[in-house]
C-alpha cells in the first residue's frame, strides 16, 4: 500500500507539471491561468492616472465615459485606470490582472453593492466580482487598498474641508465674512480633530478589519489551489510637511493674513491650495490611515497565522515629489493637483488669478454638484501609480516579513525594506 501511495503521489506530481490539476475523485482538468486582483478604493483603482477603462455596472452593462454632467453614481466613475499600480507592477508568473477596485470604495462595498449606500456607484459587490474572476482564474495575488473611506470619514471630504477653508480665507476679508456670510464658512486651518478623531479612526479600523476578514474568507472558499498572497497597502500623502519657499508668501502676504488672493491663486496653480498650518495635521491623518491598515493586519494575522498576508507601507513613496514640495509644481510631482471646472464643461481651471469670490463659489458648487469634475484631486497621477507598482513588485519579491516599506530616495530611486 505504501508503494502504491508513493506511485500515485509521483504520478500526481508529473501530471501537475504538465499543467493538469488532479481533483478529488481522480478527474483531471486543465490548470487555470493565474491572476492578480486589485480590491478597494481610489488609491488602487487608478484614480488620477487617466486612461480610465469601461466598468461593468451591476446590471452587467459596460459603462464608458457618460459625459461630465452624468450622475456620479455611474459605474465608469470608479475610474479604473489602465495605469493603475497593479497593471504597472512586474508580477512574474501572473498571466492576467483584474482591477475590481472603485474610487470612493468603502468597507461596506466589499460584501454589498456600492449602490446600497449613499453616494455609492452602480457596481456589484467587490466579492461578487472576485467570485466571477475565480471561475476562470487561479487567484495568486490580491492587492487591497481599503480604509481611507468609511462611515466615519472619507478622503474626499477631508481634502474638501481643508481646501475650502484656505480658499475662503484667501478670497474673503474678515468684514465680508461676518457681514455677508455670518461666519458660516470656516477659514481657519484644519486641525487634527477636524479630520478624524481617535474614536473615528478606531471605528474605521473595525469596519476595515471586518471587510478584510470577508475577503480572506471568500478567497479561502473560491481560490483554485488555496495559495494566494494578500498585500494590504497603506496610503501616501500628496502634500508635503511644508511648501517650498516660493509658495509661502506673495505680495508680502502670507496665509496668516486677512485675505491673500495672490497667494491663493499661486498655490492653486501649483496644486496645493491649503494653509501651511493644515499640512502637519494632514500628515497625522495619513499616519492614522497607515496605523489603521497595520492594526487590521495585526488582528487578522493573529486569527490566521498560516495566511500569506503582508502590509505594503507606501507613506514615504512620494517623498521629495509631492505637490508644492519643489519649485515648478505640479510639474515633476507624483500626485494630481487640485483642479475644478466652471460647470461640467470638461475644461479644468488651472489659474484663479483675477477671479472674484462669486466666481470662486461657482467653481466650488460645480465640484459639489458634479463631483466627477474634481474627484481626481490629490490622488497619485500616472507617474505616481507607476511608483506604487514598483512598490508592489518589491513587496511581492522581498524576503518574507510582515511589513514591507517602500520609500523614495532623493535621487528618485526606491528603497524596499
């Protein structure tokens, strides 16, 4: 019996080497092609990288660009880019890649259709999309970017809050503020508590952990061979800790003065309309997102000690190439500048010089009513996603460890550690 079992094992190995999988009961089937899959939100979907591909909606219809005035719930605005990091990474052994992430994706969208919540998009749950891939492919790599949007806060709302305060401060004098606006538009820099409190981060961590648990459970059920590596990616801040000297004042006015339109226009043109005092809180927010992902990993790794899980920490991946970090911004940066349109025209406003506060308000309203006109703001651009693709390659090829850090060096190279 021992010889027979040994012979059967050898036969199985030979059959496997020939590209055939032996399944229970002795039946054989051709090995499925290998696949890498991206799940989550905008930082892995490719938001900001352009070349957005049609997205199949919940009814099974592929949605191409529907026009700037279309509902933002349209599946196309998931903004799945051909330049997304998963599609740019070097992934030896992977035959096909599937981008199932969606800009604005939240933990709830993992198991439920995004349209089931407010401001969601008309796409099936990401797990249902993942199950469809598993019917035709052996899933070997899963990149997950999740946590920056949740029931407590969203990246878009945080960005909007700090940018709006700066613009209101730059274009509205104190007497106009109190006489005409009744103090309804805050103008002070953002504080850490404005972006996400400790309690909110804790709640968001619990939501994200639960969604990641659902992903791991589903993979265990559907993966053809049960072998897959899951990479949990953190987030990188598009803005520096401080702006370059040329963006600190204009016409002898800083952003601590009352009304500073020239400086406001200068920072908008450079892509960083935000108070200098808001930058440090913004980095605390980014660090909290990183801790959120790492804490979720710690919980799941303890629950599933045999799972092939890694954290890809990219918080330093854009060091030295953030918006307004160097002269000439946004040229040479790895993130998209804040840009708005005057109505859903398709034409982005690159300069606010000469605009009055009424015109500025009109631009802001366009972003609110037609969010797709400004949703690329402060996301990795095509070059940024290419860098994140290199980081992903490093995370998959690095010696086994729990957290892989990808940091950009002053000369533009990356260090994977």
